[in-house]
C-alpha cells in the first residue's frame, strides 16, 4: 500500500515536470514559466485535473499493475498454504 502511494506521488511529480517542460518548450501557448524556474506549485488540480494524486492513484496503468501483484500474491499464498 505504501509503495502504491509512493509510486503515485512520483508519477504526480513527473506529470508536473512534464507540464513545465511543455510550457518551456512552447508546446502550449501559455507562457507561465520564467527562465531557470521550476514552479511545480503552479501545476495544481485546480488548473488541471491530471495533476491530482487520487486521479493518478487510481489510473488504469497503476491499477492494473497493483491488481496483478495482489492477484499473484493471493495465488501464491493459496498454493503454499
């Protein structure tokens, strides 16, 4: 459970840095980042829902990954019991 939350936190930070990169590279028409600045606090769930921790925690890729781990551990437990 702790690793699930830590993984989601890491992915949230990665999405924020990707948002900064997109703004600096000019992929979006919004220029909110100054030179040599890493303002991750500007990328919040109020502005864009994709930065939310709960949304990342229950995203498809993470759910499938941890579902497979839980399933494999359950099968292992039942077969070794």
